[in-house]
């Protein structure tokens, strides 16, 4: 995945904090077409600074698709998986359908909490999914 980003801060000789305009899943720039109504939010991330970019530079970044998709899969599927796990366990324990569904909802909450904690852990460890490949 190749995108444009703005260098916000130089962290050390090899890393920079960047700000990326979120794009739609279809890969188009929603700011120009307004088709899907995706929020115009900016995402901050850390990137490997191979080109010695400086604060204020517009750069081209490359994201590691495999790692990005892996993280998205974990974050988005964990609540659903936990729902079904909790429903199945409750059903096997003899709970009625309504109670099992309620227990499944507890699984969703636990899955969301796990996803949030996992996301914070990835940010804290500074795992970098982006590389600055060129200025401009």
C-alpha cells in the first residue's frame, strides 16, 4: 500500500512520526468524490525514515500489507469470535438460548477489550508498518 504522508516529527536518525490522511477501503480519495462518506481523519504513525525526510516534508510511504491486514483481522474478528465462543460454552453448560446470547454479548465486550489492549501494545512496542520510500 503506497500513500502520501506529512512528516510531523523526527524521532531519531531512522524513524519519523508521520500523519496520513485516511483513505477509503476502495483506495479512492474520498475528499475529492465524497462517495462513501468516510471520515476525513488523519492517522499518526511511526515510519522508518530511509530518505532522511525532515519535519514538514510530504513523503511517499509504503505500508506492509501483510502486517496491516493481520492486525486488522485480529482487531475486527476478535469480538465476533469471542461472542461465538461464549455462546457455545454457555450452551454446552446448559444455558437457555436467551441466556447464552447474553453471555455471548459479554464475550463481545471482552473481545473489544482485548482488541483495544492489543492495539495499545502494538503502538507501545513501536512496531512500524510503514517505510518512507521517497520525498514528495
